[in-house]
């Protein structure tokens, strides 16, 4: 029996981050996916310009991952990771640690980006306490940062829509300014020239709260969900220096930049800045099975290992941490990345990508275009009194034109699977060019 492609009742599913009523009136239903394309319920091939939600880095329907997952379900479907282990968890952790620069030698498994962020924040607090610096309890984030939807993540996150209704648990944090500076950097190709001095904001916040009260700063090396905000040249290095000076941990949220998005395995490599922890998820399994991983430095791990043996060093973990099926999917995904050179493929394509993207300069309402690796953003002038409407209407029209894009505010964000070919890039920007010319 084949499942109906269009269920009759759409009411029960309360859809996440979705205009539910708008969607349910005119659903955009996906029923299949292969390589660069989704299949829609009405039988169209939709080009995936966003790797799902920035996660399907190896492209859709990869046989190797499908086989690894099905074999794993048959062999060992589930095993606890509390006081137990299974070999693939250790194999995967060692392999991942080997991909990161030293001293990011240890890996804590989670199931999502949000969980990775909350895990890293908790490790930061517990780390300082373990070394007798329990007063370092404050966590710092950045305006317009997105760190998932857990209470930790929305606290350090800097998107008001994600914070405004969630009350008192968000206290104890502060934020530095975001780095988006259209006046000086509009239409820059790659890293913006101006704005390294935004990092000095951190000194101001430290002066306000005192370093003895601050545990960690978390930033996305490239902010994605808030509309692709790129770090100005020298900015991340400066953050690293200031954190070192004040004994504050630096956490990179690489949930979208991890696993090849910038043309290097991680943003850590691209910017040549080594933080104390790195949060990852999404591309770790190419989106096939939920999984996340937090990389922690040797210094942090060793501090916890000072506790007496036989004690649990960190009171944290998930039923599905290092789930065997997720581990199998991740190992197969890493094989594909290595065999096909996907973690550096964005570097080979980034000039072609940038040329095609920046060719949209001058089209109606386009006020900025930004790119790095295989990330692109087109910022539109909002319709007066109706922010988000212009970009969202392009999103709807793109879907009708067989192209999947994402929008946030009035920014179109693009992040295709890393298997993309030049013909697909042409298709993305021809479609967008046509739609922008017609935009209201
Ligand atoms: N952190 C960043 C930088 C993200 O972009 C996201 C998701 O887009 C998250 C965290 C949250 O990940 P998840 O939706 O898997 O919880």
C-alpha cells in the first residue's frame, strides 16, 4: 500500500517555525529526495538551494548512508551511553577529534544543534566551578545570534522573536553587538573589510560585569539563521585574544559552518582561530539522523578528570547521546565527505558561486549581497510597514518555480548541498534573477 501524498487532515501537526495557517491553506509537501532535488507531492523536481535546513551537505538519498543505517538498525538498534558503550561511538569520536585542530580532542554527543549549545554552556559553567572559579557564571552571546531553541540557546541568542515571550530564565546573560554594517560593507565579496573593532565590545561588557563573573562567550563564526552575517576580517582573532586575556572560554557555534560549508572542514580552519569548544550538528550525518557533537579542549576535559575516580564527572547527557544509528550514519557520512572531497569542495566552487550570486546586484530592492564558501545571502529592502513580506513572497514564488530557498526577515539565504554542480548554480540564480525582476 502506498501512503497518500496529500494527507486529508493537516490540523494535528503543530509545525515548528511555520506560519501554520498559511501553510495549511496551501501546503508545500515534499515526498521524496535524491541528490540535489526534492520531489513535491504534485510530482515536481525542486532544486534544493538550502541543503534542507543547512544540513544535507552530502546531498539526498546517499546509498552508503542508507545502507549503514539499515545495517545498524539490524545489528544494534539501541545501546545506552550511560555507564555503557558501543564501538561505533568511540570510533566516531576519535575520527571527529582527528578532524579538529588540537587541542579540541574530546567529543560529547547530543541530538541537535540546540542540545549542542546547551551542552557547551553547561560544560563552561561546570568547568569554571571544577577549577574553583564558580563565580564565573555569566554567559555572553551576540545580538542577532542564533543558538537554537533551548533555554540556554535563546538566552545567549540575540533574536528578539525567539526571546521576547520566554521570561525570567533568560537572565544572567549579556550580549555584544552584531557585526552587520551595511553602510561600510554592502556588496562585499567574502569577508567584510570593516568592523574588526566590533570585537572590542567584548571589553566593554567585561568591564561592566567583571571577568571574574563571566564564564564564556558563544558566537557563530558566520551567523546563518539571522540572515548570513559574516565576520569582518580579524574580528574572530580579536575575540580569541580578549577571551584569553580574561580567562573566558570562547565557544564557536558551528552548527551550520561545520562539515565543509566554508570550503574547509570547519570554520575553525577557515578563520584559523581555535576556540575552547565547538558546537556541531546538522552536517555530521548530512541530516539523515538527528545528531550533534560538542568538541571540547583537552584543558577542559582534563579539568573534569581531576575528580575522584568512580564519580560521574559531568551530570549531563541524553538517552540518545551517541545513538548507534546516528553513529553509523555519521561514519558513513564522513566516508562520503572524504571520498568525494566534499569538505573542501565549497572552496573550489566559491568563485563561480560568488560571481553568479553577485550578478544579481542592481536588481530591484536588492540592498546587499554576501557570500562565503557555499553560503549566499541577498538582502532586500523591506516593504514599508510590512517587514519580511517581500522576501517571503519570493520564497513562495521560488517554490512554485521549482527552487527551495530560505528567508529570514527580508534576507534570502542560500546554502546548497556540497555536491552542487555549476549547472545547478546557474539554475538557482536564473530563477532568483527572474523572480527579483518581477518582485513587488
Ligand atoms: N546553532 C546554529 C548556529 C544553528 O544555525 C541552529 C539551527 O539552525 C542551531 C544552533 C539549532 O540547531 P537545531 O535546530 O538542530 O536544534
